[in-house]
């Protein structure tokens, strides 16, 4: 097991420069940049709405009702996996057959998906009716006055799940024609409708019923907008009448089962915590946990975009059996993910309590803020260790070992659930115990199993991974944490003071990350960009002097 040899080839990392990129010509590169920009814009819009809307919703609903609303959304999220991965596989085959210009199969795939979703939607409504009956027994701390509301809202939210599946299929049609920017623009408009509707519904006193109505209406508007643009892009598009073609359904199911397993484990890993809190502690505490967790959860989408950007290159290199190139990418992307993630999650740990106090603005008591900060700090530690797997599972998948990745995901989710229950019910550690279950499961799977299994498949020495990735990460953590701690001595009692302090801390952390973690290629490019204005001024001054 040796380090990949770079002497006779262009570095795989440097190959992403515009001059040597194998992604495509300049037009193709601009499309990738545009799509990535719109993707991040949609994510940023969601974060902005989360930032401003969450304190308002908590304040208007109160801890108990907001806890009920959070649980309703988690339960519906679980029910969404009943599509058995057909939603993901429908999108995949729509893109595949459009790429082949096989329009009859595109039509059969879309309408078979619609047939499956319609039948599944009816099953989902029936399932939620059953859950609504058992809801009071599972969550005994829920006030009886909300039980009838839950029985009404769960089936309505099930219909909302059906709308999202339709929107996903329509979005895949746009993506097949590289119209990613249109799909994300429609999503942003839907987010705006949902945001304005949420504010009005709560101000006018409609509570949970109003929130549900807004959610359904906004997703209906998104589906209508996506249909209009998808039909204009692909005039052959038909959604009705639905059908159940046995060849197409078998095709969708074969691919979809794997996607379903992964989706289920993701739900277990990210949302079961709220169910454990609601069932084992009480419903109002769900609000405290979600306030501390939501920013950490949502921030993960930005970090995960790093793997999304480079996964096609990993897959192409693996398909060509260029294991050395895959190894280079694995090590360099891991370090780049750490360079962005470490400052972010260390910032949550150092500045999280001040942020939560300002963010909630008196909507929660100081003890509640303390509990929410405990959750934020613990989950940030979980995210920190998971950064070692920023591209590990993607590398394993690219090499064709998706079964191993799926097994690890399932094991992690079950371990998370089991440890959380033990820490809460046996050791009585409260919401901190639920979060610690997540940390422990992440350490085992994300920082140990996946990275070192990827090294094994790449014929890389684990010691090389430690030397190239782990050691720089530990050094960066020590330096950034010390810098953050020094910066935290400045005032953070107002938003202006907080923003000034965090900006100063982030600037220093960025310098540390670039020097310690970024691979040489990107570091040189950044240095060149920063030195550009200085070189330009120096050249101008030289010309003036010679004249």
C-alpha cells in the first residue's frame, strides 16, 4: 500500500482548472457553475427563512404546539419512505431515457411512476389514519385538545407527500435538459409562498391547521410551476392517465429498493432523535431539541455539496480503473471538506450559545437556551467527526461497493437509536443523551469504518490517510479553537457585536484552513487570486516609472 504516484500524470486535483477540465467545454463548465450557483442559492434561501421564521413560529405557537408540529413533520417524513425508492428511480430513468431519445419509454416511466404514487398515496392516507389513532398513546404528554387536530392533519399531510413526489418527477424532466436553474427557481418561489403564508396563517390565528394548509398550497403551486416549465421543455410530457407497466415497474423497483434503504436510514439517523425526545421525555422538549439541532442539520447540505460536485469525477475515474486518480481525489476532497466544515462546526460550539440567545430573542427561557445549546454543541461534534467521511462513502459507492455503504448506514441508524434510548431511559441523560447517541454512532461509522474501508479499496495505507488528512485536521482544530476562544472575549450581546466578532473569527479561521488543510493546487489558486490586484498595481507603477 503506497501513496498514489503523481510523477507521470497531471494531478487529479489540478485537472479541475478550466484549461484541463475533462468535464466539458467552456459552455459545459458555465452550465455546471450556473447549476451549482442556483443549488446553493436555493439552500441559502432556505437557511435565511429558517433563521428568521423559526423564532417567529416558536413564539406564536409556544413550545408545546410547536413540538406537536415538529412531530407531525417527522412522522410524515417516515411515511414518505413507503414509496420504496420509486421516486428516486423514476427520476433516474426519466433522465436516462430522455438522454437516449426513447420517448415511449419516457412516457411509460412517468405514467407508471404516477400510477405507483397514486396507489401509494391512498395507502399512505390509510396509514396516517392508523397512526393518528395511536398518536395519543405514543406521545402521552400531548394535550388532549390537540388530538382531534392531529387526526385531521396527518392524512392531509400525507396528500402533501404525494404532491412532492409529483414535483420530483417533473423536476427530473427539467434536469434531464440541464434546466436545473429553472427547477431551483420554482423551488425558491414555492419557499416564498410558504414563508408568507406561514406568517399570515399564524398572525391570523389559524395555528396548526393554517400551517398545514400553507404547506399543501405551496407544494401545489410548486408542482404546477414545474409542470408548466417541464411541459414547455418536453412537449411530449404526460402525467395522466396513470399506468402500471410491469416492465417499467419492475425496473423502477429494482433500482428503488436500494434508494429506499438509504433514505430510510437517513430518516432514522436525522429525525428519530425528535421521536425519542417526544416519546421518552415530553413533547415540549422536542422544541428545545429542534432549536438546537436545526441549524446544524441544515448546514450539512452546504458541506455535502462538495461531494456532490466531485462525485461524477470520482465515478469516471473509477470506471476507467484509474485507482491512483481516485485515491488523489479521495485525499484532496477530504481535506477540502474539512477546510470548510471545521471552522463552521467549531463556530457552533464556541459561539452557539450567544447565537441561540439572540436568535430566539426571549422566545425561550435561559434554561431552555442552555438545553438547546447543549444539543447544538454535541451534534456539532458529531458533524466534526463525520467530516472525515465527506467523500469516503461516495468513493466506496463509485468503486461499486454500494452494498457495504448501505450496511454501514443501516448499522449507524440502529446504533444511533439504540444508544439514544439507553442514554435517556437507563442513564437518564435527557436530551444530551439523545444527542450523544448520534455522536457515538457517527464516530464509529463516519470517522472509522468508511474512511479506512475506502483506503483499503484504494490500496492506500491507513497511515497515509492519518498523515495526509487526520493530522492536519487535528492541528487545524487546535489552532482554530484557540483563535475562536480568543475572539469570543469580544462582546456578543447584540447582533452587531455578534456579527463583528464572528466575522473576525471566521477571517482568521479561513487563513488557518487554507494554510493547514487546503491541498496545494487550490491553495496556490487562492494565493494567485489574492495577489492579482497587487501584481496589477505593481505592473502599472513599473510602467509609469519607466515612462
